[in-house]
């Protein structure tokens, strides 16, 4: 399996079945905390593997800062990783985030009214896909 070494992207990046109550409305929020539950990687040859985010070096929690245009790991992760968000588009209740770093590209769709998120990370010869849940990040 590959180790993309990219900041999750909410990558939120995640495939799992969880109760909808695990997410909160994030409409109007600029600082958001998202969880990663499971990830699936599919290869150009049609095969796929699934597992926990750690398999792909994706953190369990990612902070989205729409003012700073960054995705960062939380202090509890013991890492200090940050990925720039290059584009943000708002349409209806959806917030689309996109960017690229280290030869990888990501797209995140955050449903602001429910806090659910869908993520795709394109790698050379494969794609990581998943779903996550978000909540407003409380100010310190």
C-alpha cells in the first residue's frame, strides 16, 4: 500500500457507516474540525483496498481554516503538517475545497448544513476516497 504523506484532506479524506449525529452544521463557520474514519484506495487496474486512515498516513482529525486557506493536523496528532487550500467554492449548502501538493491533488465537498464531507485524493495510478464528519472548531 502507498503512503501519500499528504495532510488529510478531511482529507476528511474516509469510508465508514456512522450515525448522522456525528456531524454538526458548519454553515458560516471559518474554522472547522473534521474526522477521518476509514479510507479506500482504488488502483488503475480496478483493485481496491480499504482500511483505517493511519494506513495512508492520514490523521484522524484535520482542522480546516477557511480564513487562512489551510488544512492542518491537530496538536494531539503529534505532527505539524499543513496543506494549502488553493480554491474554495460555495454553492447552496456545499463548500468545495481543492488543492495540490507533492504530486497529489485533493477535492473536498463539505455539506455545511449537515457537517458531512466527501473527499478524493488523486495519486499517481490510484485514488483515495472517503467520507468524514465535521463540527465547528471552538475558539481558544
